C-alpha cells in the first residue's frame, strides 16, 4: 500500500470517528438561574431535571443550575432571559406579571382559598390562557407552575390584626403586586432583593418580612426575627420559563422532553414544599420562636376591597377574577 493510499485510509477513519463522536462535540451548554437556597426543593429538583434532560437527549443538552442569585436577582434573571444570556429560570408569578399583568392574579392577597384551590388553578384553562398571554407577549415559554407556599409575616413583635402592622417597615419583593398587601394593612413597603433581606433584618433597616415557612427556614430569617405570624396572606407560585432563544431551537421531540421533565420537577417540588409547611410551625416553636395565629379573617377583609383596584396593582379583567375565585 502506497503512502498516499495509507493517508486516504487514515483520513477516512478520522472522518468516521468524528461522525461517531458528533453528538458529544455538538453538546449545548445551558444556564438555569434562580434565587433560592441549594437546600430547597426548587434547587434539588432543578438538578434532577437537568440530569434527566441530559439523559433523555443523549447528552445533547447540558444544563448548569445557578442558585442563590449567582446570575442576578429576580428582575435581573428575567432580563437575562430576554437577552439570551440565561436559558431557563424560576421566577415568581408577580415578577412575570410585571410584563403581563393578568398572570399575577393569584398574587392578590387571599385570592386562593387553600392548596386544593391552588391545584385546581394550576390545572385550569384560566392558567393555560394566562400563560399563553405571557408567552405571546414575551415569546418565552412557561412550561410549569410550582407551589411556593403560603406567605406569612415575620417580625420582632406580636401581630394579631392588620392594625398592628400600621407603619411597619416591611420588606417585600421588588414586584409591584406585593404592594397590595402592605397597602391593605397600612405597612410601609420596602422593596428589596432576596439576597439583601437577612442583613437588612439583622441591622434593623426593616422591621419584618413575609415569606412561606420553608423559605423562612432555608434563608434563616428566624435567626433575626422573634415572631412568626401565620397570616397566610398570599398563596404563592413560581413559574419555570424557557427562553425564546432556546425554545425555538428545540425540535418537537426535544420540546416534549423539556416540558415533561420540567413539569415533573415542578410537581415533585410542590409536594415537598406542601409537606414541609405542615410541620414547620412546630419546628420554629422548638427553636424558641413565638408562632402566632392571628385574626386571618380581619386580614382577608382588609385585602379584598383592593383586589380589582388598578392603583393597588390589579391588572386582570373581571371575568378572569371571577373565574379564578371559583
């Protein structure tokens, strides 16, 4: 065999090897960003989903999950999704509602009655329609809804009724709809990114904050707050959103894989959060915290009149409101 024949044979072998190795070399690295702790189900289920998507796409998509506001706060990761610098995010419905207001309807205080009502909303045509409205406006794709939990107030004093919060400096997430609750109780809203809350509480720059019990535990807010008041004023949800720049590049089969996996991750996280809510009040008591059951009906009556007030953040139609309240 001449040297030229041997060279041609070697070239053919290298080309064949490259074809076989093609999928690995074509691997697409993606970024999934959120603001939560690594111990929370949102993060652990995101890690599971990333691994599952990698497996089901034969290694084509390698998703790295960035927790703890590593790629920015809620508003910044939403911006990153639009810029294409972030591919997947968890974001609260009230942050998404800054772009498409009707999507924030469940962020109104006492809109949802209980966990069964939340599940009915998640599975409803109303939620599908609202998600589609967001998708049409942003071109991003909402693929799942996760239960975030009932939001409760923490403070360094007892609170039994709305009047007890008058003038209180309350940290709220920097999304407009959260102002509806503070307005209903006469508190002074102090919008602040998640990463800054612990230090602000510790230094007394704010008097309190409000979050679900699992978040209060994970973020250790109980270390700098003596009272946990079970107001249960908002039944919060979190969206899993895939950026348009990624979604439009996926094949129909890949879209199905992403949707199935991300919905399963949301369901698993939902179950874990709901289960933890049932035991955490007692855990806080064991830690020496004062856990108060306030007059929730008084809080509800203070909030209801603001539900359809645009000046308080409402951005949905009467028909959407009536449908959600069913």
